[in-house]
C-alpha cells in the first residue's frame, strides 16, 4: 500500500502537470465552453486584428494557450470546490464513501482475526508463565488495540474533517471573503495578476512586426506560466483527495504497532503520512491567501500602472516593468504549492509528536489507578507493620514465650531485617511522585499554609479596621490575636515570599530578630526596606501615642500602659530622642534592656539614666503642685485615659531617693514592700527601708499601715 502511495506522491510535479495539459488539449472545446467567462470573453475586447504571420501566431496562442489557461483555471476551481471544500459532500454522494466503508470493513475484519489469534497466544502464555507482568501488559495492550482498531475509521475521519473544515474556512472567509464576490479562486488570481489588461487594452494599429511578435510571445509566456501554476495547485489537491481515501481504507494500520511492537514504525509511517496529506489542503489555501495579499500589495505600490498589452508593445522599460511584476507574482504562486507541501509535512510531524505525547499521557492515566492502589496498600501496610513492630519491641510480656519473642524482636539482626522491609514497603512509589506519607505531609503543609493565610487575612482586616479608630468586637480581637501569634512565628524567609503590602501590614507584629534578618535580606530592595521600617515605626507609635480623630495625626499624649509593653527593638525603632523624653515612664525591664543594649553609646546611656532619675525625683517632689506628675511615676495611663497601678516590681525598682521621699508613701503598698524585701539585688539600704517605714506609718494608706503593724513580714520591714 505504501509503495503505491509513494509512487503517486513522489513523481515530479511537472510530470503530472504535463499529463494534465495533454489531456486538456484533447478536451479543450468542452472545457473552454465551461470556463469561457474567465478568459475567452476578453478576446472580444481586443480591438487589434493582426495580419499575416502575426495573425496566424496570435490565433494559435489564443486558441491553444488561452484555452489551456482557461482549462487550468477550470480544473483548479473544480478541484478546490468539489474535492477540497466539498470533500464531505463528494465523499457522501458519489459512492466513494460507501466504497471506503466497505473496504475498511474488510481490512478491519482481517485485523480482528489477527487480534483473536493474539488473544489466544497471550492466554496460552499466561497459563505457561503463571501470568507474569509482561504477559499482563500484552493482554491489556491487545484489548486496547482491539477497541481502537474498530474505531480507527472514526478517528481517521475526525482528523480529515478537521483539516477540511479548516480549508473551507480559509477559502470562504479569507480568499473569497476578501478578494472577490464571484466565488472563484481563479478570478481572484486573474484580478490580482492583472491578466485582463492583456486583452482589454487598445493596441496601436501601426505597430512594427517586431512589436507585434513581442506582444504575441509575451502573451504566450504569461498564459503558459499561469497554466502551469494553476495545474500545479490542482494536481496537489487532487492527489490529496485520492491518497486520503486510500489511507481511510487502511486506517486500522494506525494501531498495528500496538499489536505487534515490531510494526510500530509502520504505524507511525502511516499516521504521519496521513496527517501530512490531510493538512496539505488548508496549508495550500492559506499560502494562496498570503500570495494574493502580497501580489495585490505589489500591484498597488510597486507597479500600480502595470498593463500587459501596453507594456508588451511599448518600450523596453515598460516591458521590463510588466515582466518583473508577473515574475514576482508567479514566484509567489508557485511558492504556494511548494510551501504548502512543506507545511503539510511539518504539520504531520508536529501532529505525530502531539499524538505520541497524548498516547504516553493516556497510558500513564490508564495505569495510574492501579499504581495508586498498589502504592496505598504497600505504604499503609509498611507503616502499620512498623507500628506493630515498635509495639512488639516495647511491650512487657508476661509469658515465657512472649518474653522470648520480644527479646528476638529486639535483636539487631531482626530489627534491621524487619525495618528494612517495612521501610521499603512504606517508601514504595510504584511510579508515582510521592509515597502515602509524603503525600500526607504535603497536604498538611498545604492545609497549614491555607489556614495560616486565612488567619492572616482576617487579622490584617481587623487591624485595618482598628487603625480607622473603630473598636473591635471580642471576636475580631481574637482573630487579631491569632494573626499576631502567627506573624510572630514567621521567619524572614516567610516574609520574603509575601507581597510588600502584606509585609507592611504585618510589620508591627514581626519578631524583632526576624525583622532584622529581613532588613539584611538581598531579596528585599532598599526602598521596600525603608517603607517597612516606616510602617513598623508608625505602627509602634500608634500603640503608644494618642491619635487626633479629626486629623488622623499623632498627638503628644502617650499611653504609658502601652509604652511599658514595648520590646527593646520597638523602643530602639522609636529613637533615642523618644527614649530620653519618656525615660521616667519606662518599666524596669525596658530600662535594663537599654542599659545592656549595644545600640546606644555610653554617653547616651548615661544621659538616659540621668534624665530618668531627675524627672522621677522632680515629679515626686512637686506632687502637691502637680499631682498628675507623681501619678505618672507610680501609675500608667490606659487608652481610655484612666490610671492603673504599675507593676509591683517596677515600683520596687525605682531609685532610692524616690522611694524614701515622703510624697511616695501613699503609693507604696504591702506588695511593693514585700518585693523590696525579696529583692536581693535591691539598692535600698536598711536606713532607706526604715525611712520608708516611717513615712508610711505617718502618710501611708490604712492597708499599708496595717500590714506593717500586724503581718510578720511587715513587722520586720525596715528593722
């Protein structure tokens, strides 16, 4: 079959064109009558009648080559309309379709007989070889091949119908829809090539014999080239029609390689050749469309006044002009045939690659359920065996036999053997990407990322609402707390993978160490780093400063209840000026952190302590005139403006001059005095404690006085 097809398709195109020309000369009268509107009607428009030898030659050229051009146009039109665009109708109504179906049925039955013998062979082999894996694969392949063979004509027609549909769309919507409304590809060519100017122009009756002969032979060349181009296109499409029908009959060959692996090359050769022939038609028509675009553009821009009759009887320059235009245009027409064959071949190769990939994909998907089940069974059995073996090794057996079994399980040789076996079973993938445990871990990671992202999104939305001055509901506070906890656990690498908008929204809740690492990361540019620092600083300020509701700007009022909760890193971001200004309001832990930090110079630390001690002392001494000042030493201000007591430890760690001042007596509680007594590193001397006791006995609260008088610890305080 392939030799017959090759003999048809590998002959030189010129051979068949010459044959078609010879046949057309025999049937010229009939063809001319059918196609006279294309060429012969233009003869009447020729006003010049030649005489003598010129008349004989002109009549011969027009009579023979004119009719040949008309015949070529008629043949091309016939092949395009009936055998390409009208392929389906011709196939269904001409009897070719029924003949193909009948012949295909015979070929299919032959293949089915071969498949039956193949199944018998595999069955015998399964009995002999105890059904090994290779035999099972062969059985599955045979069954799949049997299904495909019986649907081979359907698949072949599907490919053919698609190529025909593509060709029809190109012909109707591109070629006819753009270039003319006469439903004729040849008329589009005649108009684009300006061949009608050969017959429409009036020729000077006083031409010399040389110019008359030049016109006649020029006409001959133009008509001959046009004939060859039209016949070449017609031959290409007609051979495609014949060969495609032969391929349809032998479509079961497509799946021959599935039955006999050694015949796979034959199946590939068949499928590749079939696809090439199918896509020659749309490729040719598309190249015709491109050629017409180029020819029309050349005619309008490069040779707008090309007129064959005047050019062939004019000067050498005009002859050159019309011939250059015609040669270029003809080259594009011939290229349409050549390139179409190449495109068809490339389309076939590309389609083969797609089909092979789809075949591999289908095989993988067909066997995937079995591999999935095998992997799950093996992995779960291995994990369960490991669990039971661990239990066996750790259990406390009561019977003698049980103790011996446990001892055996604990031996190194048994442990190694069993664990290797269970590890192999647990880690088997059976061609899949992951094991069951790896799949579970991956799903857990995905679910964790999704869950974390949901928490982050909800928390950031709640914080955005808070920044507008709106109080959060209890549920929103919980959501925000979850978000803050999640952000605190994130690493610098996690933040690198986030968008800059997300990083800025979470900046205030970042772990200080991870924030520092992020600031050193090369994956975040300097501009984004500066924006992050600004966002983090603004967020910290928002925690401690009161915001003006009207302007949205920070005021000078600081909420010390929030201030004492800031971390060392947060304080550092607010700057040394802020620390100096509010040194007296910081907690003991914050003060200690500043003194131990390497971010400040010794001079800054000295200035900080000096400012803290002097401000505290000044406010205590001026308590009578400025009660607000002493309150800010011993209490903190909440966001609602109310005062709450500072932590006991923070009061107990105040400077000795502050605690021993009589104005402080009313703020020193029994808890503070206990903290002073328990603090082994306290700077207070016995004399200082005695002074505090004296002040409390005179100016302290009733509770403090009662504690000093009646409690065992109180009676010892300051003594």
